[in-house]
C-alpha cells in the first residue's frame, strides 16, 4: 500500500484507535484481482435482499424488518399513506412477501444463523433445531458440521445451481463460500486431484430427503469442472455418467407415500479419473432392489416408473405389438397405482427422456425393444390366474390357466415356446435320487407363487442387466497403468435411509442393518480423522464418549447366532419351518440381548403381536419387525424350470440375463446363498471399500411428511437429527476444539484486525503472527497451537474475530479500491474527510455515493452524497469534494423512493429544501443502493428512538423554497447515464432501463 493510502487508513481510525464501520463511494464493488487479498470482498445489496446482507451491520441490529426491493427496513419505521406497502394490522405482522436469499453466494449475515453447527453456543437438540429452522426459513438449506454437509429438502426449485454457481465454488476451499453441495463435490474432487487419493461422498437420509437430487447435482458439478481440453472420450464418459441416472431412475425408482421419486435400490458409483483429473470411466454397484414392489404396492404408492412410462409413452403401433393398452388399471401389477399416475403428457416426456438417455449411453434399438417386451411380458404374467380342475380332483393338485391368451402373449414377448411357458406355470420338474426326472403338478396356490416368483426374478434380472450394460459402456477403455498412470476414484453412495413403516418386513430389516453398518463406519471414520489430525499437529487427544452401535451390528451379522445366521438356518432346515418357528429360535438366542425383544420375552408390551413381531433397538430408534414372509424372501426361490425357459429364449438380450439357465437339472450344485447373506456380504464389501477412501458426507433431512415447500415440522426433523447421529457428530467435532485453521488461511482472513499483521507481518513465522494477533484481542487463552494449524476451543472466539473483521472490511475495500482505481480521488476524498472530522467531530461515516442532483432552477449536476453520524453532506467532486450543503442528521425526517429499479431518492428535512438525487456511478453499473441508504438512515433513527418516514410512490411530491413540484421516472434504454429533465415545473428522471 502506498503512503497516501496508509494515511487515509489512519484518518479513518476512531478516537480510540479502532477502525469505524463504514461504506464509502463505490465501495460495494469487488476488489480488483490484483489487490492481493481475495477474502476482502463486499457485495452490493442485490435487489430484494436485505440491506447489509453480506456486509457488516452499520448500526444496532433491527428487531423486525419489511423486505422489499429497498432491502431491510427497521421495525420502527412508518410508511406514509402514499406507500402501497404497509404493515399488516394483525398482530403487528407484515403483509409483504418474504423473499429468501436463496441465490446468494457470498457471506451470510448473522441473522441467517450459524453456517456450521459446530459454532453453536450449546450442543443441545433445542439449539440444533433452532439453528436448522432459522436457516431453513431464510431459504438456506445447507449447513455444515465441520466437513459434513446437512441438507434440508426444500421441495421447490431454488436458484442455487447452474454454471454461475459452479464457477463460484470451483477451486475454492470448503469454507470460502456458504455451505453448498458444490462445495463438498469440489472438496472431494480437489482432494482426489491434489493428493491422488481415492475419495467418496456418502449421501444418506430417509426416503424423500433429497438424496437422489443431491447425487445428481454432485455429478453435474464434476461434469462441469472437468475436461477443459474437450477430449471426445472424456465427453462420452461424462454423458454416460449423467444419462445413467435418468435410466436407473426409470427402472429402480417408484412413487411412495414419502416420495414421488423414491429410489427403491441402493446405488454406489465409482468414477475413475486420469492423472489430469478428467473422468475416463466408471462403475455402478446396485444393492437390494425392492423387487416385491413388482407384485404389490401399499395404498397410495405405485410400481416402478418403467411400467407406466411404457404404457403412457409408447406409440399406439408399438403398444399393439406388445398387446398392451394405455390404462394401467387393466393390469394387476399396476392397478394399485393407476389412479396416482402423473399426467399422460408428463409420463410421455419422461419416457422420451429415458429413450434419449438409453440412446446416448449406447443401447441398441434391438435392446430397447427387448426391454419393452420384457416389461410387457411381466404385466401379462401378472394377469394370469389359475383354476383348480374339477375333473382331476383337488387332491391331485391339477390346475389350469383361466385365460390362455395371456400365455400366448407371454410366450411371444419372451420368444419362448408356448407349451414350455404353460408347463412352467402349471408344474415343475425335479430330479430324483437316481437322477430320474419327475414332473410335479402345482396347486393353484403353488402356481400363483411360481408366477409371482418368476415376475420378480425377471424384473430383477432386467434391472441388473441394465446396470451391467451401463457399466460395460462406462468401463475405462484402453487404460494401461504403466503408460497412463494410476487412475484415482471418486465414489458417490446414494443409499436408502433408515425406514420405519406401520408394518416392517424383511426389506426394512436389511435396509436398517445397512444404515447401522454405515453409521458405525461414519462414527469410526470421523473419530479416526479427528485423532489422526490431533496426532499430526501435536495436540493431546481427548477420548470422546459416543454411542457405539457395534453391538447392534453384531446382533444382526454375528456368525451362528446373529439374526441373519438364524434365518439362514431356518431356510436350510429339513421339514416345514415356519416364520413363527424362526421367531422362537430368535427369542432363544437373544433373550438376554439389550437391543432385542419380542412379545414372548415381554408379554406386557401389547404393541407387538405374539408369534409375529420382534423389536430391535437401533441407534436411530426402536423398530418392530413382522417375521411374516422372512423365510420366503430370504430363500428367494425360483424353480429351475423358469431359468431354463428364459435361457433358451431366442431373444439374445433376454437369454443373456439367465446364464444359470444352462445348468442341467440333474447337475449337483451347492446351495445358493440366501438373499440376506448376499446382502450382508455386499454391505461388508461396501464398508471395506468406503473405509479405504477419504470420505465426505451429505446428511439429507426431510422437512415434512406432506412434501410441502417452505414448511419444517420440528418433531419430524428432530427424529431424523437423532437417528442420523448429527448431534453426536457435532460433539465429536467439538471434542476440545470447535474450529481449526492453517496459519496462513487464518491470517488471510483476520490479519486486518491487528496492527502487527496488516497488511503483512514482519514476524518470524505465520504462527508467531497469529500469536500476536490473538494476544492483541486477548484470546490467546482459548486456543492451542499445532504444527501447521491453530485450534480454537470456543465458538465465541470465532464470533469475536468475525465481528472485528466485519467492521474493518468496508474501509479496506474503499482504500484498496481508491488506491487501485483513482489514487487522486482517493487522496482528495480522504483530505475532505479529515477536514470535516476536525471541523464537525463526527464519529463514523455511514454512507457515501456519487449522485446526479437537480435543484430548484432545474439544473442537474454531478455531486457526492456523504452521510455521517452527525450530518448529511452534499459535496462537489469536481472541486476537491467541496461541501455545497450540510444538513444536521437530526433534521432529516424521511425520504421518498419509487417502487421501480431506479435509484431516485428525495430526502426530506425540517426547514430545508427537499434534496432530489439519483444514486449513480456505482459498481456494477446501475446497481441498487437505495436499500442500503434506507437501511442506514432507519438504523440511525431507531438508535435515536425516533421513526423514519419512508414514502413509496411512482410520482413523488416535493417542496423547494415553498413551491410544490412532482418528480417521476421515465425509462429510456438509449440513455447513457441517469439525468433529469424539467417540463412545466415537474422533474423527470431519465433512467437507462437496460
């Protein structure tokens, strides 16, 4: 900084040597990139935003506000009868619509709550919920817990995403911008690229909390910031990554009572990057598709989207080939959700989007046709019903198909012989001990069971084939580690959240076990990360008390005694083993387990039924499970006849889905693994995979059960906060220290608050400079010094530093801007400030701006407006900012503005002519600073115990030397600069409306 700027810095110090909070000429512009301090930025108040948002407060914090295009007005302000904006007479509340600052990308004001839950004064559920609700009401859906992002589903489109937002987060550190999904995606990408470490982003939360949308935004961010060299192969991979989401949603998502687009499977996607950080491939792992949904859905829910998209989206000619009609109510598998179908136009647009996505990914027309035929075959299969044949006698168990035309449809669509389809539906073939083949006929119940098992299995194989087909396209091509270097990976996990329904079955048991495993990993990794950082920095580690859910995980997966082991034993036992017998075995093994109970073990608990229910005390809360169907779902049995039938299809796509169908029926094989064991193995592999990566977390919260925008149900959210373990996460993060920052980053942010560190320190090290800064503030007792980082114990220390910084930033912006843009003007203005301070003894500058004014002689001139805590000055910038008029601030009674975007202001004062000005020469051009002026004047008046009258009118009356005049605004796109025109005693502001 030059001597002139340094002098101006000293001139703006208050009597006690402290810097005054102020905004000056054009100080709302961002600093030039060459200023050397990217942190020192102040944003102009945007239209519709609060005055002072993103900048320091200029007076006492108002207690209530009206929000209009003027910004924030204190509650003591009175509106005249000319204003169309009046406070409501009911309970003192405003009738003005509140506009959330959702699009803001700059620093958040104190009124927006704590951007990091670690900074809470007290770690209690009440404080946590109060901060969460405050931020949600302000339109801020993201909050940190250290490096964990908490996201609340807004149930509405918010202007938070897109290229402009991506640019603001790209290349930034996590805390340089307000909390956002892009910040987490950027942090994971930078960690992968900088340190060549595999990273992962774990997205969790209950159905409807926004997990799928979060994963989409993360994928969009990664796609946007990669491949600057525009390589065709990288673009191909990015297209496949983005389009795969659309296809997987069609086949794996469904409408539920909690979410209209609920993922009914777990998904983990690995994205491979080369040494330049460009995506070169990927791989998708799917977990536990809820295939029972194919057969039956709860009231208010639908089957998978793919069925409805085919029925509503296909052309009439194709539907005719599939023997289908558009009405979903005609098919047993889609009848339940038929009345819930979206508009036919919406279903068709979704269908077209899926078809385009499949084309981009690389599905051939023949493969797409096969997919449609398989979906149609499943619908027809669901309509097949069985009748006992009277002539054969019930004891023989012979059955017949009620409508054999449906068998013809299934045979044609699956490209299999009709006779074989009918035989598989009505009987099954078994091999005797001497390898003799015996055909055993079904009863009607057995035939229905076989039909349903076939329908579920066909859909599951179709889904798995789609996933594998996408993986085949995304597989890195021609990669040689010796030539190309080792690929790094970012994993994105979008998996089902904890589920508690009125009736919880095998699927909910597996899903909640998955969440137990992930919660165990989450706490372990967070603790591990904390402990490793303390050790690296030479800080003594303090043990942290937390709920260890290892005992619950062991209850489920322990060999020989765990729930899954007991279930497998029941499935493999000889003879008839019922679900009730399985429950009795569970009671025997776990009667003394603290997290297990049943009605048999607790006869007085009438919330459970004898012989049906057991309860597990999960980390997220108690869940009662019904054992009905556990054994059948765990066996997941499909007769070999169906496998051979599908394998022998002449449709190559369908045939490829059934490789196990080539096995001979007389071949002796191992007993296949049960569904529970397969899921347990996949969870163990998933956790091992995640544990070797650097994790980033997104914890999603569903604000209400009704999927309503802008409404947060505290009880519902409180439950989610508890089962997501968010309070424990805060406590672990705050174990000893609430914040930690590298010394250079700490100095970059707070060095302006200490005379020994501004603009650059001359001490021996950054650590010494930080020590001097803290000592000047008297905060040295609340910190610990690591090797490379400063550890801060209490959030209040950060608040103190932030408040000190907020008071100084506007002055620094002014001085650096003037020194860079116009040193002469800066010096002249500083000299005038010094002269006025010596003459009038003002304490602080509240506002300043260049203006275009018009006087009673109808002459317009360029002037400068300076507002201090003593006077309102009109200055002439062409004459060394000479004072042309000074009005005591106590005499200012009010001001008038218009309802448009212009910057017209008429200031009213006792015993003075009204001052008519237009704020201009702002940065950016034509920026809105009216709200800022209104805000600082209103805050000043509130501090003095009086109201400021503000009139809002598009035709403003004014008085000059007793003459009454009117001033209005005329938009003129061709007008280069704002100016006034006088006609018949009235003024008109010509405003450049571009």
